[in-house]
C-alpha cells in the first residue's frame, strides 16, 4: 500500500518518530488509524443516544407528557419544582 501525505503530515509523523514514542512511520500511522476507529465508534454511540433521546422526546410530545415553558417566570417555576 502506498500512502501520500502532505508535507505538514509528513513532518508530524517524522516528529513522532524522532520523539522516540514510535519506532517508525508505520507505527505512527497505525496508532492514528486506531484513534480514528475509536472516534468513529464514539460518534456512532453519541448518534444512537441522540436518536434515542429524540425518540423519547417525540413520544412525550405525542402523549402530552411535557411542561410548556414560555417565559422566564415559567422557567424559574420549573426549576423551583425540581
């Protein structure tokens, strides 16, 4: 596999290797890809939780299980209750 990097990215990889944290550029790239995979997983988990929360909110609105807050006074009253 051949990978092309911008000069800035090449410098970042070179700096990581020179720091002694990695033995070679391949280790740097593998670690970066693992980090990307982790971020992708976290993004999907957050997206699933958001969709669940939206579903709950939509269900509450459909059943009338919500508190209407239209003014600062309403908001204060709501927080005073909890």
